[in-house]
C-alpha cells in the first residue's frame, strides 16, 4: 500500500477524462462527532435523521453558511452535507490529536534544522478557486483531477482544495519564500480503511537564489533536487528513526524532476510523499525568473497511521474517548491500542448502471447515509449482458468502531442506500 496513490497524489496519474456533470444533487447528512458547527433548529419529527444538518461552519473565524457551499439542485455542485460538516474541524490544529502531533513533529524538524526560516500557514481556507487549485500549478485542462468525479465543486469556478499546492502561487505572489502549509484537503474517492474524502496534507516550499548554488559547481536544478532529498531524508529519519528509504521518479504537473519517497515499513515499501523541483513557469509568474525552488506534499493521515499504528482512517474523526485519550501533546509515535473490534455486517447491492455511473458517486451516496458506519465498499461482480447492459454488484461492509450495530439499524441503512442510489444515480436495481 502506498500513501500517495492511496491518498495523496492524484496528480501523478497522467490519464485524462472528459469532464461531465455527474447529476449529483442531494445527500442526507451523516457524521458522528461535534465540530465548530452551528446546528440548525431541530427538524420536524417526520423527517427523522440520524444526525442534524449543519447550517454553518466556522473556518478560522469566518462563518460559512451551508447554502453557500451545498447547493441541492445545482448539477455543477457536488458537495454533500457530510463533507460540508468537516470544513471547520481542523484536526491538524489539535495538539493532542495524532494529526496535530505529527504536524508539530515536522515543525520541530524544520525549526531546528532551518533556524525557523520556514513560515507556517495552517489556517488558509479550504474553499479555493479552480485557478488556485489547478491553473496556478499548471494542471492541464483535461487532467483527471479536474473532473466532478474526483473533486468537490462548489460552483464551476470554486472547489474544496484537493491539495495544499493550491496555495503555492498565492503565497509566492505575496512575497513568501520558504513556507509550510498545512490543511484539510478533499477528494472524492472509494471507501476502505485507507481512504476518506477529507484528509490532511503539509506542503513545503523553499526558494533559492544564484548565490546559493553559484559556489556549488552544479547547476541550479540539480542543486535544488539534492537539497530537497537531503531535507526530506532527514525528516523521515526524524519521524521514523533509522529506516531504509528509496527515491522513485514520478510525474507532477508542477515539478520537474519529480520524485516520491518510499520507506521500508512492515515488510513493504510505502510512499510517504511527493515532491520535486518547481516548474520554472510557476516562479516566473511571480517575477522570480532567476530563482530555483523545491516543493513537497505529504499526507499526514498516512504518516500517522504508520507512526501510531492506527488501523482505520475513520478513527481520526472519532470523538470516542477510548481513541482520543491515547494521544498526548508532543508524544510522537506512541502505539495505538485498539479497543474491541465490533462485528462487521455485509450487505450486497446489485444494479444495472447507466453511462454516467461512477463508483465515487455511489460511495458519496453510501457515506451520505451511513457516514462513518461504512467501513468498505467493494465491487464484487461486474458483467455486461448480450444487450450491452452492465451490472455491478457491490458489497458494503457496515461496522462501527464504537459499538455493535443492530440488524434493524443496518437493514434500515441498506434500504435507504437502495432508495437513494435509484433516485440519484439513475441505475436500475436488480
Ligand atoms: N500536490 C501533490 C499531491 O497532492 C503533492 C506534491 C506537492 C508534489 C508538491 C510535488 C510538489 O498529489
């Protein structure tokens, strides 16, 4: 399993898709924790919901209303309530949360090795323009990451950032030269133990001027690439101790050359970050033609799962004390002791798909209904009949991390999934 292909670098995929509206409209809200959210007044009894709908969230002191981000009948908007409710959570700013502990550990490394020369940003709004998220970092017009299937769109010009690289150009334009940007990022994806539609990244950016590389005897690109590798190898050692690591060449639209760092962990090579030497065009846009820079982006959940032995990505969102009480400020790498594992409940659903069907749309519907009670969604059968109709069968694994689910409750969730899938995704149940 690799972090960046698991959950952090869609940009290394070179494939392209045609952009199309996916017809997503409305999702019921499901989430199992409290946030900086303002809840709307109690719903009428008839509309019984498991959880309240969040009517507004607070992002760094700015109140964002639900109706500005979730637009039920607008086909250019695909943000469900379950995602909106995560907007103000900022797990990376909690010192006793594994994500905050890892972030602080990385800060410590940069502060002590670079004399606090890296500025830190961790409160930039995750609602950004498509220009910031894509154009500014040279993501091609037909790149798969721009599709409604991969990214949450508020409207055709506004998205929930899918990477912290969305802030590179803006910070450069404002005159910042060395920085770390930490934040929540949003990606539509499948459902399993290592995928969650919201996770956290840290972006690092460092610029050099001719006097830095002039005496080195090597050219500026090579100089930056070597400095980058040295910096990140040191960071990996700071977090993981004496580990075996290797560099793998890759592709990102915004760096060249581009690399991924893998570390050997639990008998497997694990990708821990993507990075590279910044494309010169990006520097030129900010009048920095004579400079060279490097950048990296790392996925904090993946690092934390490894460091703290956390088996399921949903746990990061749990407010269960049996989880939260195990972590303390500055305690990098204590091992998580799993509390009892509750039994899973498997439900299959089969339907004839339509041309516009995508697995990510299906997963958003399931999450919208079952929230964090869904552990995995797996395609277990797929065939096309003589008439050219394609059938998919998915196995949904329901399991709470906090309690046993009753048959009645799971049947109820499954029946809602069947209704909604039919209603929203234009499929024919079998
Ligand atoms: N933004 C990339 C991603 O999320 C990671 C990255 C950042 C790669 C900076 C190179 C440089 O996939």
